[in-house]
């Protein structure tokens, strides 16, 4: 519909919209994150919800302890190999539509701890990530920026066609395989559906 | 005033005959010398240190493990050898100095280090240590958790990361790694998983390794699921 | 409210745990895994709780969900390169972690920090202590059901302190400020003025905080007599920090070890009498007040001079072979670093003595016999940070 006509009608008190716009408008303004802190970044996440940065402006202050009531998982910190199965399990328990923000260097790639034997080198080896925010830890402003990026992403989602969200696609897979702790490493070391590169499990020669 | 480590050693030997405490000097500027306990008498010595009215080490601050791997020592030894030589047509036995390169393996051990303080007397630290016989099969040390409960989680951690078995510990399980894990990661010879992405850096050897690394193709790969969308 | 069943100190020999009492009459035991994802566990901590109805009869903590291999990484890198990693141990108190590590290395290498650096260290450490205690109390109240409000007050103050940190070090949380033999940069006169102004407002904050909480009926009802820890047991289990002092043991490393320049300041060590959650809360509030006193004294006369020991060198730093154990009174308790040098640029052994982990040794004994809702409070009153528990 013509934008000018829409504005003119709006002045007359008639709101014209599409279902998609209305739908996405509702979704993007009430993203409820899961109350789920992993490490250092969680403190900045808490700081973001407090008075100074006030995440409530984005309709996202309602932190839900249960994954079943949450729309957004903020991976706020280092995911260790011991924790990764639980993170994937929590993600599986979330209802669609669900989004993931990888907050901070550790959640993206292992960050400063990437050499660690017990550190998962990026959560996107197991679950899809929508927004990555760099930083160690990212400032609260960066988390707000990630929220805005996520809102833009939601706004641009069509309800039909190839780019439609997973929950409107009957063939989409909802469950993601949960890795199992093995004798030396997690098995498998990555989910080939989201992370197409094979990673050798077990150990190779010593690093130089 | 706290006695010196030598005085404490003498006090232990006077109280527990045959304790066999050894003095381990610390050459660094901190000069925190330590006492090496024998596993057989360690619990009795620890009890004495805690209960003695003057020492009163009632507070166990820190427990940790140290790995001392087997060391191969290459040394040149001058040896006397008797060789038979023909001098002026006559066979003679001559002593000769020959330099030999000898290799010997100095057996390693695992070590548990305890730092003791006294809350009652406000002194410390006293460092005591125990050593295992080797690093493979004879790795049992007595647990000091019955004396100081503060050691409970820390000894579990040493068991997890170094593989020292503490006999008499009430609940010796892995604490940081998962139960199925097989290795002891803090040992010096632990081979770490090589599964992280290498950053392109200015160091040639890292860059070369990064290009050869399987994760190097990630840049093109991770785009794939975004393009295709995850179905 | 029933009192907790506790191991008596004389029973410690041979590990006599209080026996598990079988449920009376009908019903069976319930095993609940609290965590690793649980709103009350302050991170990724798990407690396997055995319940008889509402009553806790067993509790096993499970660690390692944030085991980031700090020690292993530190043994593969140079001494200085571990400094940023210490920020991420107890991520509320990066500056005291820096200090503990710097102190241990200074002991190992025989360095000393100059006067001005010592003053700056004390100022930063006490500011850290205030924001840690304020947040700890905020989180404790959050666990109690006061959703948000006390935490908002605490974080309002914390943000002011973080602004000071950011002005001086460039980072809000991960300050990476101290060096072996001093501090990285000097504090400007403007910064010190800002700090004085900020500290002048702090007593009001503590008054307000106390007016809200200290005599609050709900807080008193839920915390007094809950999670009691006896002094001899506390010492035997290696408990340190505010938790030890809440049990009435006078042991503050600032007074005992005389590290830094704490001898020059007048301050008292608040002690608890009952060793319950309320005492732990109260000790933290009083410690905030004492920290403000130290800050007022320290900020009055910061001497001029360099902030780095001229003997210290940042490149090619190789301490002589030897070992050292350095410890400070961090906000959570005794934070120690044990280092062994073999003369190479990397430490041969690098060990962190984490107060958070060792303070949890006694968690089970404190919780036995209480309701499951109290477990959350008892756990919250220990004040831990998982980055330090698992490292």
C-alpha cells in the first residue's frame, strides 16, 4: 500500500496495516528473554535490565526463569563442554518463535578462554545464533544494540515463502541433537546441521 | 611468634618419633620453606600441627597439586676405563679417561601442597607437601580432610585434575570435569583438544597452521546455514 | 523454624556426618536437581538436594559448569598475560583479583609497589568491596522474593563506582589495572576529586539501604537463626571472609597479614554473634561502612610520586626459581595465588585459592534440616561467583 495514503488515512483515524506487519510488530516489542546467566556477561546483562540502561524500553524486561515461557536466549558468557548439553536442552525446550543472542567473545568463539580443554569454542556449533555481540564483556549499550538488531530482523521476517520463520514451516526441525559428554570431549563435537565443518574429536598432537 | 620451619620440624620429630619430615628449602625471595611429609606419618603429623597448643595450625588455606614429570637428564660423565693397548709391541693395560654421555631418567612424581595458617595465633603460613612414588600407578596419598575439612573440595580437585588418589577422603569423585572424562588435564603431558579456530596473525607459524587447520574453512561454511536457513 | 543439624567440631575426626534420617511414616524421599539453570544459583551451579517433604536431608553441590581452565591457560602463558584472566575469576571484583595476583608475583620476584600505587590500590579495592557487598545483599534479597528493588538500589550505586573504574582503567568490569610493582596508569587529580565526591555520597546510600532492610520484618523472620555456622567448624572448613567473621571469628587479612598499607588506616572488623544469614547480611553492611571510612582516610592524602617500581620490568620478566603464596582479603574471602617459578617466562605452577569454592564446603551442613526455600537463602548468603568457584 502506498505509504502516503497510509499516513493520510492515519490522520483520519484509520489504521491500515498488513497481517505481517501487525504480527511482527507484536512479536518484536515483547521479546521475553530467559533468565539464564552463564558467566561474566550475565552481570552486564543484569546491569542492562537495571534503572540506568532500562531494557524495559524494549519490552524485554520480563526475564522468565522457565525456557517454556521465553522467546530469547541470551548466551551470556562462556559455554563449557560440561554446560553445552544443558544449553542445547534448554534451547530445545523453548517454544517457537525463539531467538538466540550470543553475548560476548566466549559465546561467539570461546573468546579469551578458547585454548581451554573444557571450553566450547562458540555456541553456534550446536544451535543457530541470530545476533552476535563482540566484547569481553559487551557493554550494556551493546546488548541494547543487539536487541535493536534482533527487532529489525524480526520485522523483516515474511510470514510466507522461503524466508519464513521456522515455526511457520511444517518441515522445519525443532529439536537439536544434544551432545553427550564422552571420554575426552563432547560427542559429537559439533552439530553438522548448523556448523558444517567437521571438527576432529579427541586429541591431536600437541600445539606448537 | 611463629617458630621457623626448622624449629617446627624439630618439634614434630620430638613429638612423633620416626616421622621422617624433610626440610625443603625455597630459594626464591619469598623464602617460604616447606616440610615434606612421609605419606605413612602424614596424618599423625597433621593432627599434631593442628592440635599442638603453640603451633595451632587450625586453618587449612590452600591445597593444590603439582606435576613433576619424568625428566630425562643428559649428562657427560668422565669415566676411567681400562683398555688394552699395544705399546712398543707389548700389550699393556692402560687406564684412560673417557667422556661418556649418559642418559638417565629421573623419575617424576605428583605432589600435593598444603598451606596452613593459624586463626587462633594469627600466624602462618606453613607449607607442607607430600609426594607420590610415581606418576602412573602408585599415586595414593593420605587425605588430610579428616583433619581439616577445608581440604574436602580441594583434594577432590587435585584428584580430578592431577590424578592423585587421596586415601581416606569421604567423597572422592571428579569435581570439575564430568564423570566420564578419562584424563587428568592439569598434568604437564596432557594433550589438549585441538579444536579452536586460529586467528590470522602476524606470526607465520600460526598462520600456516591456521590455513592447514580444518576449521579454516569455517568462514565459508558458517555462511551456509544462514543462506539456506535452518530447516 | 528448625535449627540446622551440624557436625560438631569434636566429631570431625573420621568424618562423622550427621546421619540421614529416614522419612517418618508415609511417603518417600524426593531428589531435586537445583541447577545448573536455576534463577537462584547465581550462575551455573547445581545442588542435588534430597528432600523429605519440604525438609532438606541431603545436599550435594555439583561444580564445573564454568570450568574455564584458567590455571592451565596461565601455565602456558607469561606472568603478565594472566593478569586479564584474573579479572574474569570473580567478575564482580576484578581489581581485588588483580591485586592478589600482583601481590603473589611481587612476593615471588621480590618487588614492591611505590607509595602512590599502594594508595590507589587501597582506594580501588575498597570501592570494589562496597559494590560487591551492595550487590551481594541485593541478590540475597532477590532470592528472598524482593524482586528487583533492592538490587536496583545496589546497582544504582554500583554504576557510579563502575564509572570511576572506567575513567581510570578504561573498562567497567574487566579492569586489568594492577601490574607487578605498581599500577598501570596514574590517577589524575580530577579522578581523585571525582572519587572523593562519590565517596561523600556513599554513607547516604548505606543509610538508605539499611533503613529499607535492616529492620525489615520479612528479612528478619527469614534469616535469623537460619543457616547457622559455628565458629570452630567455620575455621576447620577453611571458610573465610565475611562469612567467617559473621560466625564471630576475628580474622581479617587486612589486619592479620598487614599487606599493602592497611596498617595506616583506622578501621574496625565487624563480627557477627550468631553466624546466621542475618549476621552475614549485617557484617556486609557494616563492612561497607568501614570501607567508606578507609576510603575517606585514603583519599585525604594520596602522596605524589611514581606508580611503578623502577625495578619492575614488563618485558622479559622471569622471576628466579622459587615459590610464593600471596593472599589478600577479597570481598568474598581469602583470595590466594600460589606460584612456582622455574626461571622461565611462564609460571610452572599457577594456582588460585578460590574463596567462593571453599566457602561452599560447609553448605550441606548449614542446609540440613531446613526447608528447601531456605536453601536458596543460605546459598545466597555465602556470596559466591561461579567464575571463581570453577575457574
